[in-house]
């Protein structure tokens, strides 16, 4: 098969790494890719949101199957356009991608179909939103309705912070059209976890559990990021809780989307809160693999990924199964200094070959490019995902940080406590 992966981050490197190993894959392209992905696939200079360019390339190169990594092209209708061109794709239609493309849609769906989530209200007027906040009190969560590149959520611990978030979105247009409507919801306390399932429109196949670290600093301090690390399995997601997620959240959502005329096909990523009393609530849905959770999932996957993706697209998951390594996996994200604020691009990264350890440590590239002399240069905020496999999370943690220490990149930084919740259990 001739395969095209869309995207250029750490998630897409992990997907390309897994797909390239499939005996079904004869030729692998990635658009736009990065310096690490270029070791697995032929990279083509087409942006992930260039829908016309991607469809034209898929036609020209007789692509058999397209795997869409990021959410933006899905929300823009890439899967629909490919279907019109007679090309199979992994990823939901634009109508189904509204689960991530509109937080208001997702919350309304939960309310209509009794799917447990935080109490909320939707607003387009700043004064009405601020009145609601004053009535509810702080802490409270303010979310831009649309896609805001991971920057549209404010967990406000004070009324002033919440009102400022409202003004930034609705009055100052800080998030453009993505922030033209807000979802304001109750603040939930507890431990966050990630849950993934492949969905073929009717059936859902749960994947192994994972947990990421959103905040930039050790001890879960500082501003939220796209993710500074992840590990799998997530001890907080016991077998009983996994069954509860499937029964109360995933399967009702699959049925609801079908009933709404928006059948969902692709990977469904549920961001969950495990409350102090042990209850589960849905924080958000993503319509793609998480990043950096995808890296730990791919490291633990024993089965061929490609047939699972194709079965998802074909509506053939009901009798499908996946095999996983019993070992744990842990990813440490190395980011450019200054991230998630302003950061510089173009610094050289050395020691990547020394960091790798066969199948036990893989350095997935998230934001890199090749320099004029073939050197690897930083080209993003999150730049590398150093991922280790080991018998336990503690051993995977130690192995990943040993690999980090072998990388020579003075302009980069990382958290030093990825996996601390699991290791401390």
C-alpha cells in the first residue's frame, strides 16, 4: 500500500515509525513531516491544513490510504474531501470532528445523552459571561469554543482571572473566531487521565491507558502546554474504571453521534477527570491521537498498526483485537527554552544517535528540521519526545532520563519528574 501521513509533529513521527514497520506498507509519505520523520518516510512540503494540496498530492501519487494526524485538517474536512476523491482515510468527517472543533457542541451532546461532564454554560456576550462567573464563583474554567492551538483554556483560580479571560476572548479577539463563543464550566478537582478508543461508526475498541503532563514545570507547576511528557499504563485507570469509561462515556458517545447523523470513525481521545471520590467525568474530546501520548502507545503496541487503522475506516472493528507489550513506556518532551511563551528556533541538537538504545529508547522528533550541512535544528516549541520502554514505569523513567542526558542541546529544557504520580504509587 502507498500511505500518506498528514502532520509534522511527535505524534506523526510515532505513527510513521509504526506504519513503516508494517509489511502492508510499500511506500510511505508524510506531509509536511520533520527531520526525524524523514528517516521513516519521504517528506513532502505540503502543510497539514492545505486541503487542496493534500488531495491533489494523494491523487497524483495514487495514495491508497491517508492517516490524518492533527485535528485542524479534520475539522476543515480533509477526510470528506479524500472520500469524494475515492481515497480512504483514517480520521472523522468534519461533522464528526465537531467533537473537538466545538467545545459547545461536545458539551451539548453530553447534556442531551446523559454523558457525565462538568456543569457549563455558553456565551457570546462578555457581560453575560462575567455575570455567570460572578454568580458561580472561582475557581472556574473558561474555554474558547473553537480550535485555539492549545491556548484557549483558562483555569481561573480568581474571579479577576476569569473575567480577564472572557475579555481577552470576546472583546480583544485573542483567539480570533475560535474565541467568538465561550464555554464556561465548573472547576473539577482530581487526577486527569487519557483514554483512547478506535471507533468505526458503531463499535469501539479500547486502547491501553496513558497519562500526560500538561503543565510546563516540575510538580505540575506553571502554565499549560501541549504536553511535556506521558506514560503508559496509567495506574489511576483501573480495570473497573476503564469499563466504566466505555459504558458511560465512549459507547454512549458513539451511539449519540450516530443518532445525530454524524457517525464517528477514527480514534476518540477522552480527557478524563478522576474525582477525589473516584467518579469519572469527561473534560474534553479530541478527534486524534494525543501528543505525546501517541508516542507511548506506539512503543507498547505489539500488533501491526495499519490493519487496525484500516478496520476502523472500514467499519470492521467488532471482531478486531490488538496485542500490547506488558512493559511500560514513558516519554520526556524536550522543548525550546521559553516555551510555552516566546522561544527561538534554529539551535543545533547533537547526541541524538547516542541517546537511542535499540528498541528500548526512541527519540521521536516533534519540531525539527535539517540544516544546510545535515545537522538537526530545533524548529518548534516542543522539539523532541525521548521515549523509553522498560518493565516498570520507574525503570522507563530512569531509562528515558539517561537518554535525555546524552543529548547535547543547551537551548532546550525538560521536566525532571515525568511519571511522578505513577512512580510514587
